[in-house]
C-alpha cells in the first residue's frame, strides 16, 4: 500500500512527522509518498488571526513540541518566536526536482534538518544548491530547474489538488479517501490501514 504524506518544510510538526513516518509504518509494508505543498496556500481563513496565545499555552506548546521531537529523534535548534520564518517555496520546489532525479530522500531529510535542527536560511538559493549537491545532484543544474516557472507552477498545482482533496494543514496522510491530519494521528492511520488491508 502507498499512502500520501503532505508536508511543508515550514511546519515543525511535519518535520517531526517526517522523522518517524517511514519507520512507524514499515512493518505494514506501507510506502510513504511524500508530497510537498505550500502550507500558506492551504489555510482556509488566511485573514487576521485571533488573540495570540497566552504565556501558559506558549510554554506548553514548546514543551509539547520538544516531547514529540524527543520521541521521534528530531533535533531542534533553539526556538525563537521572534525570528522571521524563511519562505520554504524554493526548498519545496527543489524537493520536486530531487524526486524527479531519484534523490528525494537524500535531499528531503537533510533539508528538514537544515531548516529545524540547524536553523539555516533555507530560502537562500546557495543553501538550497548545497543541499541538492549533498543529495548527489548537479547543484547548478538542479537549482535552475527548481527555480523554473514550470516547477513553481507544479508546486502551486499540487497544492491546489491537495486543497481539492480536503487538505488544510500538514502533515496530512490519507488511507484511501479517509484523511488524517497531524503527527499524532498515526495510530488511527495504522488502524485503518490494517482494517482495509
């Protein structure tokens, strides 16, 4: 069985989910089909948000994130809420190109580490080129592919297709037509894989 895993390098929960998804389902013989999408495009209400969370919730959130990271073996650089998050569009486009060249996993896992464990500027083309080279690809050639209008349009199209399917956040997985959102839904995913097996 092959199940889709929608993700964006912008999301720390998708990072944690990505760190554990293949191992979690390996005993079921499930293949994970990683699908990059633009998280910002998935939002149903992109307008102004409500009140910011209070100190107790912020403290809990960081603690919860770190607990899940420990469980998944996902490393995080110090989390600074005041730091602007880099745009991950080019990184996602590079993931599509790496997949086209048969080097997805060699790119994907280091790309996630670069964003969250190393806090690198993953919106910098030089960093993306280095990650592509680290995956064994021609950095200049594949970076140019990743920056092309065709690959940009492909990422936009893939994001729209995900929206049409009902995806509103990441990580999101599907078992047939049943959708599961969140790193903490793997038990349910496993249940329905076994049920439909």
